[in-house]
C-alpha cells in the first residue's frame, strides 16, 4: 500500500488557558502555506485516496485543505490512533486494516508520526522528525510492516515550489 504521511500545518502556540487539551487551530500563515503545500501534494499523490486524520483541529483542518485542493469527493476519517502521543502499535494496526492496492494518507502529529516511521522503517534513531506541512510516502507492507520502504520525503518549501 502507498502510505502518505502528512504532518499538520503551522498551528497556534500552546497555551493551557486558551486551547483545551492542546486542541489548537491553524494560524493564518499556516493555512496559507498549507494551501500551497496541498497544491504540490496534488501533483504527486494519486487519486482515489483515503484520508485518515487526527481529530484535533489543526490536523483535521490540514486534511480539509488537502481535500479542497483535490476537488474530488474524498472523505476524511477521524482516528484517535493519530493523536500526538498515540502508540505505534495502534497506528500499525490501523494501517493493516487496508489492502496493498490502497492509497492512504495519514494526517497527524509529532512525535507519534516520527516514532511510527522509525519503527516501520527500522531506523536506529528513536524518532524521525517531520516538518509541519511536509509529506512522506512509504510503501507499507501490510503483512510485514517492518519491511516497509521509504519512497520519498518532501519538506514544505519544496511542496510550495511544486505548486507553481
């Protein structure tokens, strides 16, 4: 399966008094940049596509921006397995629920996405780090997740260049 992993766009700073449970919205700059990133994503990600998003505002809004650029009916499924501190095991099980012919996009947070990638790619470091608004693609092996292969990683600046 082609697994596209996107970290949410730039969100408001953490504040215990304003954003309950760290459920922060995207900033105006984050929205603007993510729209450009999504135009770049559209050029490299095939459709049909299934999008699974963290339920937190910043990830869900990032998913909505991506869907709006594709201009095709793509539904967004919410999953707690994409929350910032979700377990790698749960995320692996979520992905194993799809078949090898699917194109699935996960939209979530650090550190869980980085830990997930480090695990399935069998990296020696504890966690890879994705920039906000970036994308990577993994050939996810449904039967043997630790035999997955990284196909590409594209940081946000390059995605915005692709959007032109």
